[in-house]
C-alpha cells in the first residue's frame, strides 16, 4: 500500500467526516459524535494539526490535534484525537503512523507535551503513560495518559477544547 500522509485540505472535510463516522460506528466507548468534535474544532480554529492518510486519492484515516488548557496556566500542551481509520484499514498500522507523525510535528514545533484519552494498552506504545499529577476530571487515571516533550509533567487538571463537548453541528 502506498499511503500518503499529509495535512488536510478543504476538499478532505467531507471524507474526514465520513471516515470518522465509520471508524467509531461500532466502537464500544463511543457516543458516535467524534465527527462533530472534529467539525467543531475546525470551525473554532482549534485544529492545531489535522493529518490524513490517503490511499489512491481516498482518505482512509485522520488524526486531530488541538490545544488543551492546564489549570496551572502552563501553555504548549495539546490533545491527541479523535483518531479515525476506516474499518477495512484498521490493524494495518495506519493509525500508528498518523499518531507518530502528529507527535513528531508537535515536538518539532516546540510543544511541551500531549495528552490522550484512550485505551492504555494501545497508547503506551507511543510513549504515553498515566500520571497521577495530571488529571482529566471524571476519567479513570489509567485512561488519561500524558507524554511530556520537556523535563516535567505538571501537576494540574486538563480541560479539552469546548468542541469536545458538542452533541451536534448546531
């Protein structure tokens, strides 16, 4: 497979929405509104990075990066996700490559760190780990994971962009 990884362009938006809907359609811990999250982040200008995986002119995967707010006022931290891969391409390292490229992008742009809400057994392979000092209120500690690109992980609570709390495009 000759997959191209690149930043999204305007022509990709409908395909990203479709990929995201399909990727989460049967996901156990999903309320199937991840496509609304991506659209809300884009509309708010809060998509720091939006990468697609393209195969033969078709978007087959997507990852979003957006800023997060830390209760201690520290800046330069970002949230990874949603991450979406069409079901027929899942398990073929498309998501892993999107995540790795997103993390490299953050590091190259002097980000302080990245957080992710997700399955610990999956995200630890990318260097994420649960840190008791950095929390996302209401979420079990093991599912909220952190990766620092600097020396310290601050003790604080994290808030995702308001786009993560939307229920629709309204």
